[in-house]
C-alpha cells in the first residue's frame, strides 16, 4: 500500500488530504483566522481551583478559560498534588507554563498539560520527564535497544529531561539523532528563558504551520508522493525537508495543472459525502452517522442488499463491509470521543468475532489512539478514539438556527471559499471577462467585507470582473456563478 499526500493552499486556508491507493483516508484543514492550538505553549495564570474535580482553570488569553486536570500534570507536580491536595499546590493568581493538548471543542475550553513535549522529526523531548523510551511502532528489538541506548546516553550527558524516539528514528544514524536532540534542548531553553520574563497570557511557542507538520508528523516509508498546488509552499516545504527530513525532499512535487488538485483525485466530492449522515456501502447497505456533543452513533443497515443463501449470511457480509467503511469514515470525518456502533444483530458467535477483528484490523492504520470493546448481546460495539481537534463537520459547518440544532449548514466563510474555487474553475474552463455571483445576504456581505481583499486579489489574478447579487431566498450554502 502507498500513500499520496495532497496539499491545497490558498491564502485563507490550507487543506491536506491523505490518499491511500486512490481512496481518501484523512482530511486536515487549517484556516488563517482560526489556526489550531494543539502544541502551543503559553504562560498562563490560574483563575479558579476546583478541589472536587481535582483540576484548575487557567487563563491563557483565549475566549474561555482552559482546563488543567490532575492527570495532565507533570510527574513531580502530580505526586505533590496527590500527597498534599491540589488546592495546596495551586492557588488562584499563580502563573504556570502550560501546553495545549486539545483544542476548544464546542462549549468546552482548551485542555492543558504541564507535562510539556516538543516534537521534532526523530524525537519527542519532555523537559519535565525522567524516563526515556522508544515508539511502540518500532518492532525490531535490536533497533529498539539501539535507539534506547542512544537517547539514554545523551540524557546522561546533558542531565535534563527525557526523550522518546519516534518511529521515524528507525535506522537513522546516531549523529543525526544527537543533532535532533540538541536542537530540541536549545528550543526548550529559549522557551524557558522567555517564560521567566513574560507576562501571563503570553504565547511562548507556536507549533509549525500545517504544511510543515505534514513533513514532521506524517514521516512514513510508504508515502510515495507529496503534491502541493502552491509554488511558494512547495519551495518552503523543500527547504524544510532538505534540512530536517532529507529523504522526503524528492517526494515533494509542485502541481501546476489547470484542473484543481482535489478535483483531480475526487477529494472534493469525498469531503461533501463526509458531511452527510448517510454513507452508502457497495453491497447496497448503508451507514447512518449521528454526531452529538457527548458521543457519536453509527447505525448499520442492510438496505437494498438481499445477500445470498440466507439472512445470517447477508447480515454477516453487511457487517464485515461496514466495519471497514466505519474505520475509514472515522478518520475522514475526524470523529473522536465515545463512539457506539450498532451492527446488525448476529446469532453466530464466530461471525461476531470476525466482524470485531475486521474493525480492529481496519483501525490499525489510524494514527489516533483507539480502544474497542467486545460486541454486546444487542450487537453494539463501544469504542473510543482520541480527539484533539474539531471534527470535519464542526470545522466546515455550523448549527442551523432554523432547526434549533437538529441539522447543520456550511458557514458563510466555507461557502465564500467554495465560490472562489468555482470562479477559478469557470475562468480556466471558459474564456470570460465578467461573472455574476448569486448568493445569500450573509455570503454576499462577507464577500464584500471580510473577504474584500481576497476578492480583489482574485480579480487581478484572473483578470475578470466579478459582480454580486444577494438573493433573499438562498440559504447560506446556496450560490450560482453566472457567466456574462
């Protein structure tokens, strides 16, 4: 199996699609006005201590106070809090250096930790930890021993923090590993030095932008090609790769085709499908996804599939196909937290185990940590998937005010970006000098206000004149691009 990574870059938004054998597996989106916070390090101030919850709220300068639980403290702090009680260790007004481990989700603030970790290509450095380790995905015992010895020797020489060798470190020579560790120590020292003099609510360290995190975190042997449609981002990625991941530099390609990159691979249509409740299976069966704040439910149905010899065989085959489709959809939709899967009831215990094994096997490639329970007597499977950022639906859509939260529609910003892409597509396909965009009041208002600069740049780039007309009957998702 081979992966291709596709990167679509526009000034307001960067989108990354991971495609395996031509099938979309994951989508990452980062918008300029709303970058993710995971990995950022802040100097915060405790604004409330909650002894009953064994937690504190910390003001790091966001709209809502962030949450720091006892379990997310560094080991020395956690031991003190357990021994002396959390209210004796932390007081209101106290300043802390913290790192975001989960973005704000819904009505909840960001989740924090004081157990700081700084990732690079080959290592993760934890300045407050003591024990070094090696990624569990490095399976060769000889290589595990070599990597462990390397990081432990370096730790003893420098006498600070601990290192975890990442999967990408497998087979890398010692000189490159030591240079990587030295870089991380210097990075942490500069952060710690700034923290001593900075005021609270100060951002001390910001994680890399998405296009660079792709090279750092999606470093894997089976990546065959990385295609990016921005010449500027391509140049930056190649420079970064040559310095930090030289073996990946030849994989980075600039896509200069006329047809949009995501259209070429069918990614746009897959994103649209991932926003729908219903997912069709090839057999004729289908899945229904319902996402709530507390959990996500997945319902499996046979639909038009009538199977072969008997009902039990039909149910078994539908559940097997559903297990593979569900694992992929969890990644594409970035669904996390508690997930309940309602497989069609099976009588045969062997069939239940095979379906469960198919689900587990399909989830092996998922980078997010997950746990799966046994199949219950009702055919339900309870599982969890680690969630650090908003789901695809929550990123691209907002709660519909007309139905009091029972449905969703795309944001005006998302529709504006779709209109920009449609304009580019139309201009490249037809020789036109003037266009008329019909859209809702909200979308036209945003195009002429917040997106005015981008609109002006687009007109200059395409050498066309774009006119707008607000249609009161259009919903926020509806629009038309008319050639004049």
